[in-house]
């Protein structure tokens, strides 16, 4: 039986914080691999706010290449239309088999939003969640929310502490726009790719 982690998001761009959290979860849960799945067109973000998907995928591919337990997946960017987690999980079940266990890695702050996901009850049946907590995170309402989701909808949510560092993709984009350094905030190969392609500097961002 395989145990596969899922790290999803726009990855606009992927940064060191994503890699650290995924590595921690992979070790703590004994996962065979972690799939990094850059989203296609998220339903909650206009096209203008999301960098070209080929650029985002290539940055993910470069960032995870040196870790044998990490893999970049095109499953969402190759799908037409909006990206929904339920569709991704159904497709992954077909690819890897019904016996495969999936662990969807999210930030603890996402837990209250899970009921807004499309067909969230089906999502709960298709995967378990690993909710990564930051230091100083308010845990009281967090654990209460988990109990409600588990009791009411059969969700399986595992809280976990990780060595999260305070980096955001928004901050990285802003630093690029202002000509500031992003060294050590992203993988070295990603930094080179961003600079080489002039990403996040207000230029037209075309596909590769």
C-alpha cells in the first residue's frame, strides 16, 4: 500500500517554506513520495493574478528535482477549465490505485475553509489531511474545528508541527517587482529561472 503526500497550490512562485513543510511531513508520516501539484486556473483567482502555468510548473520541477521523494505533477495544469481538488483526487486514485492512501498537506489556517471546497464530503472520503501549524498559532478554535469536521463529515485531519518559516509568495513577487534580492527565499535554481525569465517585474509573462 502506497502513502502519497499532496502539496497543492498556485506556487507563484514555490519557495523554501513549501519545501521544508513537505519534507517534514514526508518524514513524520513515512510517505513514499510527495506530489507537488501546481494549480491550473484556480476558481477563486482571476487569470491576471496567476503567472503562466508553464512557468509555475517549471519552477516547481526545478525546486524538487534534487529530492528523490518529491515529484512535480502536471495533473492540474494539463486539465482544461477550473481546478478543483475533488477532480484531482479522483484522477490520482485511478492512476495509483484505490489502495493508495493520500495525505493532502495544508496550512492550519485552511482547515476552516475546507467546507467551502467543491464536493468537500467526497474530498474527505478520498484523502486524509495533514494540517501544518505555525509556532504561535491559536490552537483552541483549530482543534474544535477539526473535531466538528471529523464528527460531522468523517474527515481525517492530522495536526502537525513543522519548521515553518515566515515566507510568502506574495512577498517574493513584491521583492522581484522592487528589484530586491530573493536569495535564500527560493531554491537557487528557482531564483535563476525567475531572473532569467524576468518574472514578477511587471513584464508580460508569456508561456515557455
